[in-house]
C-alpha cells in the first residue's frame, strides 16, 4: 500500500481530526440533551423568505446570471447591502471594501494563507475559536497568547516570535460574544489592542460572526470602527473584519464576508480566483433578497428566542452547579463557558455525561492553542428549549457535584 504520509506536504501533519469530534459523533442519539453544537436553531431559519427568494430568481430574467459564473469579489448588490449594514456600527466603507466568502470560515483560511509563512506567530486569545486554529494550522504557524489586559509588552511578543524563527503577523479575536466563552472585549481593551498592533505593526483579524446577536448591555464599537475613527478612513486601517450570515439567516448557503482596506481585498480576490473562483452566485443573490426585505425582523426574532435560552441556562447553572464552578454571563452569542475546579477533565466528564446523564457539551481544552485548561466546558444554549436546558443542567450539576465529591 502507498505510504501517503511520506508524500503529503509537511503542513498536512497539522491537519488532525480532534478526539472531541470523534466523541461528538456519539451524539446522534435521540435522547441526548445537547449543549455541544455551536449552531443556529433550524426552527428559526427564514425558510419561507428563502423559498420566495429562489422562486423570484427562477421566475425572473435573472435566472441565467444566477446560475452562471460570476465575479470573485462577490455579488455587487450584496456587497452594497453589507456596506450599508456595517456603516450602522461605525464601519464606514465602500462596497469595494467588501469581499464575499464561502462562509466566514473561508475568510480565516484565506487570511492564514495571506499572512502566515511557516513559523510565523499568530496571536490568539486563550481560549479561541477552534475553527480558526484549524484554518491557520495548515500554514504552520506558532501561536502566542494574546493578552487583552495589556500586561505583556510588544518586546515580549517579538522575542517569543523570534525564538521560534518567525515574526508576529496578526492578532485574531472575536470582540463580541466569542466562541467559545460568549464574552465581550471592553472598549479600553479594544483601544489597547489597537495600540499594541500599531507598536508591533501587525494586522488585527476581527471575527464578528456573532455581531448581531446582542441580547442586552451597551453595544461597543467594533475594533474596525475604532480603527477607522482613529485613522480617518478605512484605507489607513490595520483591522480586517469578517462577518457571516450563518448565525442570522442560515449557514447552509455558505455566505460570509470580509471588510478591509483595498490592498487586502485585492489579494483576497486573487486568492479566490485560484481557490474557488467565487462563492455560489445564486446563494449570494438569495441572501441579498432575504436580507434587504427582512433582516432586522429576522434578527429581532432570533434575539428574542436566544436571549430567553441564555437566561434559562444562567438560571439553571445558578440553581444546580456546585459553587466551586464558575461561568461567564454573556451579553450575546450562543455560548456559556464553564470553569470547573482545577484537576477536573472536561473530556472525561463528557464521556461519563453521555453514558450516564445523556447530556453533551464540548470539553474546553480544544479551544486552547497549547491544549491547556482541561477543566473547562463550552455550553451552547442555541438549540435547546428552556425546559430542556433546565433538565440538562440539572443532570450535569448532579454529575459535576458527584465528580467533585469523589475527587475530594
Ligand atoms: C467565531 C466563529 N467564526 C467563524 C465561524 C464560521 O462560520 P461560517 O463559516 O458559517 O460563517 C464560526 C462558526 O461557528 C464561528 O463560531
């Protein structure tokens, strides 16, 4: 048999199936209460609006171009819609600054490819979005912990990168309602990050996949908006903002986007020409059709449902979790992040939880670039109703209490 590993490129050695994904395959059982998937509730998809959109496309003269190849930048009316939408949160740009991707996941792949030579350093929060690590891994970077309280000097980052033979290229983070913690980065930390990026002369990749899912609290301007305000225009910024229709409309259409200065956009367009030519023409048209007719109403509808589920999860955690555990209180997004007492292992707990309590979550270790902090759990509240959330957390609280008692 051919020894494939022998002829694969070295970068492929960093592409590995996670043990967690294997564990999560066990979840295809109907009686499991799952807080594992970080996905939107399909009951909330605007399916009727999409049905109308596709019917309109197929009954119009547009059908030929909707089924045809199209430009790599993306469908112009959709880019115009996005430019208007991000302007509402202070991101002043032209439609030319908007580039359509096949989901925002593709943006992460392209940005990894654009910035990272082997051994360069990507700064990421500890923990960070697992899918970003998977996307960047193919470009063989090293990771360093992005500290958001300003307690590391630019020299410290530079020295660490030099020791591993490369340069710091970017800081990647979600400022609003991160995956996995649900947390928001405060204004002072956003400003500090911009100052750090200036000193290090690096890009900031702002992943705004959950931007529209705020349930309460004051909205804080995106890092991109602060950068534009400081620099007097998008062309002088160092932030690259990625967004998505996956969490608001539907992920199956695979439509996301990047907003950035033109030198970045021009490179992304060349990369897309080489990778997949363009994102699905008809799906971009359908997204624009649905967004321009009812985006705000759709966002209001999902916010109302998810915020109740967030409240239900926090109330249940207060009620059933032992006091030695702590958790985040997110103002938006889809996740609550639980930290168990030191020494406990989320992966072991998951195996027990599926077997005895029929409750699933994601062990937190996978979200750390260095595989640390095994005592953490990511709990998603997006797909379970309030009664299921109460029951699931009740069972999990029982399991955690027993595990703590046994360990004592
Ligand atoms: C933080 C974050 N970024 C990006 C993505 C990718 O989403 P999509 O490719 O569907 O836009 C996800 C998906 O869960 C995410 O949580």
